[in-house]
């Protein structure tokens, strides 16, 4: 059976870690209780309540007659063809007082 020291050395300590004497166990003591704040928990309990709501409706049928007067305005059309005539004299004018004749075309 090997006996290792707390520093990990076997037999004689060479690491410079201080030697430890065997531990002694004292009897256990009981301290006063530490009380944490109360943790609040919620539990949901649901209940359905049915409330009847009535929405009445009514339909009235209305029969309506509309008289529509259809007015017409007949119109006739006629065509008249007319003709007229005009006569122009294109003869050169006669010389009067040494005036130059005017050209009309």
C-alpha cells in the first residue's frame, strides 16, 4: 500500500509543500435555520360560464312598381340640291388713256 502525501510526493517530501498532520473530526453542530423568502406559486382554476345573447332580425318584402314613360320625338330629314351659276368676263380690257392692261388670271 502506498502512502502519498497531500502534495503528491511519495515517502519523503521534496517539493517544499508543508507536512500536514492527520485531521481530527469534531462532532457536528446544528445552526439556526435560514429562512428564504416565500416563493409565490399560482394555480389557475378556470370555469366557463355561458351567457345566451339573442340577436333577432326581421325581413320585410317591399313590392314596388315603377311606371316608365318612354317619350319619342320622331324627326324627318330632307335633302335639297341647289345649283347656281355665275359668268365672268376674262377678256383683256380696252386701253383707255394709256393705262396698262391688268391681268385677271
